C-alpha cells in the first residue's frame, strides 16, 4: 500500500463564499475616532524580536514591529496616548538586561519617525507619573512584562497595575493570544473598552474564516517531526477539510501503523495507535488523506550524509527518512492545485539541509501557484514561515500568520483567551 487516499463525493464541496470571516470581535477602527483623542490606550504588541548575539541590542529581524505599525499609527494619529506592553524572551520573572525593551522602542521610533518614550518598568509610581505627563499622539514603550512572575501567572493585582488606568485596551499580539497572561487577558478586566488591533483582526479574518467558512476544496498540509504535537489539529482538520497532506518526520509513525518497516527513521511508538485512528477517522469522514509514497533517506543525520530515494515499502535497515520523495511531491502538487483554500503548518523534511529541502520548498512553490490561480493560502507555524521567507515567496501567499501556537489552536477551533476577553461586535 503506497498511498493512503480516501475519497467520496461530499455535499460540502458545494459551499461557496468568502474565506474572510466577518468578525465577531470589535476592532479598533470601529471605535468613534473622537473617543481616541487624549485617551489612554494600552496596546499589547508582540515585540519579541531576535536580538544580535554580539551586542544583545541590535534587532536582527524587525518584522513583528513592522506588523504592529498600522495599529500604532492609527491610534497616535487619532491623538491617543499610546502605551505599548510586550514581552521579550523568557526572563522567568526576573530582570534580564539582555531582554529589555529599549532596542524595540528605538527601532519603533525610527519606523514612525517619532521619539518613542521608554520607561524601564511596566508598573509603579514612576511609570504612572510618565503616563500622566503624556500628550495626545505620544507613544510609550513599557518594560518587559515578563520581568514579573505575576505576568505569566495572570495575577489580578499585577494586571490591574499594568492597566495603568487605561481607557481602552487593544490586543494586537496574535502570537501570544493563546496565553491567558496578565498583559493579554488579565488587563481586560480593568479596562472598559477592549478591542482587536489591525494585525489581530487580519489573523482572525483568515484563520477563523478557514475554520468556519472555507472556499472549497479545502486542503491542509501538516508537517513537522512529531505526530504527538499535531494530533489535535489533525483531528480538527479531518472535520473541516476535503484533503489532508502529511509530511515531515511524523509520517513514519503512520507507516508503522500501516505495518511498514521504516529503518532508523523517527517513530513515536506510543502514538502508533493514534496514527491509525486518525487514518480511520479520515476514511469514515470521506476525507482524502495523503501520505508520501516515497521518501529521501540518509545514512545519518547531517547535511552531507549519503542519500537514497526509496518507496515507502522498501526502506532499508540503517537508513532514516529526512524528506518526502519526488513522486510524493508531484502527487501533492497535482492534488493541491485543484484546491481553493490551503493551510500549511510544518515542513515536509529537514529543509535546513539542502539535500532534504526539495519537499518543503516544492510545497511552498505549489502554494504560490494556488494563490496565483485565485486560491487562498494561509501559512502558520515558525518553520513553515521560515521556509516561505527563505524561498522568497512571502509576497505570494494570502496570509502568513504571526503566531505558531496561536494559529494551531485557532485551526483546532479553540477560543483564544486574548481574543475571548475582547468586546463582541
């Protein structure tokens, strides 16, 4: 058995309409503009950006800051007093000099051509004094909220202090919206008006749209090393998709569930029954479930390893699979190009090694074709986004999600704490 492919005629393929959800949470642009003038607005942004290992202060990728600009500019231009809260790294409740928000404040100032006030704390009398002295249109960067252990514990007293008497709370940090932290969910209890920023709005439109009302045929490409981390999302996608494509190291657990030998490839023994259960569920639902028919093998895990392409029924002992094979890639391409909506989370192989990158980059180029043909393509997850960027195809995707864990949970159909706390439309 080379391919697991289950299909039936589905009435749901007749579903039409836009992928974009009309939204169920109030957004910043739905507030009266006059209400923003001189209002104290606390904005949760995701400025957890990479810093240079050499000096610990130079930002090596300012993408997350740039993505927050529409919301920040909208608020400051409306005359609001904009207070930005974020985290950087994992300081574990202690001050870490290498994780301060000063570099982010400096970079933001350059991007908006305006001095951004920076305060070396996020709560307390000194912070409150500086907030009280702000003028309409001013922007202030608060210190790393995770310097306090109360942040991740969502401690009520800390959340109230962090709210700093704000009139409005704007959540624009999708990457942390799945965490019930003080700065993402707790502060909402101490602010009268709670809305989504433009970045969060876009994430909800695409991801919730994909879950609730996809344009069909709807496909999901799921990759990564471990099936254990993707079981909930695959289960959920089986309920929603017409086609599911599985790649990455997790495929070998499925092969073992099919009774095949996989050499030295990675297998999660405890999850073999679950892998079989997922395939059975797909069959019951009439969902086409594609596994690679061939794989690229290596004699050891390194970039210059010896390679071999083999059908999945002929994987020799002593070899490990590190990418999907050429026949599989062609199969995935042919099937994906007929889809109108495609979600991708997880690479097809160890794409960091050139010899094992063809599957991942092949899927990336195929999704670019889907977009070109008028389809909707949504990329979620750090590795998938990294692959898209490395391939230079970011501009050819409909949407690239800023949150790996958050995007997975939304695709699973979960309500995110940082979204649930916002005002309904």
